[in-house]
C-alpha cells in the first residue's frame, strides 16, 4: 500500500492535500493495560489520548445516579443524547460529566458493570461513536476501547488488540482497587472480569472482536515499556 493511501485510510487525508490525521486504535478487554499503554503511546507520538471506555463509564454513572434500568434502551438513549462528556488533558487527564469531574467515580466495579450494560444499547453506541469520530477527525489521536478498529475507525491501518490471561487481568484490577483504598475480593474481581468478557463479546451491536487486520499483543508477561515500544515502532512503520 502506498504511503498516500495509508494517509487516506488513517485519517482522511489525500496525496498532495492536507496532512492526514493519525489515528491509532487500541482495543481489548478490561485489564489488559489499554489505558496506561494508550496514554504513553499518545505521549510518544505527540497525539491526543481519547479514552472511549471512559465515555461509556460516564453514561453508566449517570444511569446509576438517575436509577435508570440498565435494560431500558429508550431511557438510556435519551440519557446519552442529553449528557455532555468532555476530556481535560494533562499528566492526570480528567473526565467531565456535565461539567463535573468524575474521573475517580467512574472507576468503581459498580460503574464498570453499568458501563458494560449501557454499551449494549445500539442507540447509546451510535451517539458515542459519533462523538469519538468527531474527536479523532478534529485532531487525530490514540483511541482505546473495544470497537475502535472495527466500528469507529475501521480503515486505519494502525490497529492493535491487547490481550492477557483472565487471572492476570483480574489481579491487575484487584491491585488497582486496593491501591485506591477500595475493598476488593480477588475471586469476585475475577468473576466480574469473566462476566464482562462474556457480555462484551456477545452483545449484538459492535461486540468485542479481533480479526486479521489487528496486530495482537499478549501483555500477560510483558513489561509495559516493551508493549508501548512495540506499538510506537509499528505505528511509525505503518503510518
């Protein structure tokens, strides 16, 4: 594939026209290190970091606060349509829900499951996908999630799928919760991890999938520095 064609696929630029915006998609299940990896890859490539999972978490938090049934698709779609989600960049990026900093609140196990619930609603996904595409087309970026390379920016050649053994991912989540002073039981965290995997991979709209267009990286036994380095080198080759 010619470099010009790569540019068009990555961000819509054309040969001889404006520089193409660089889009890097990093997908995978919970606990594989997407957030840390994506932030560091974005820093290395001097690109914005767009945490799409935080968007679903924000909607999940809003749904919990309004006591909306996670299976009430009409109410959830209405919620998503009237909810404002913003990102504040920095060393410690912040997530704003209707202007409120909810960066910590969206990282609880309860909100994690709520996020998985709302992400199964097609109308919610359509609203957030449009927002994600708008952010990416505005300035390029490293986008992390579960369907970035299949639904949000399927034409970018820079697609990575991170994976890890379930028990490794659960241990990471367990350690994260404990470091934040939250009570946690490893067996429960593992069960929640497996439950979310099942829900994410079997939903009818944009399920978590990996195909031959991805570069797959198993992070179970690889230091984060090596994961970041591998992705950066691959992006510099592809884009």
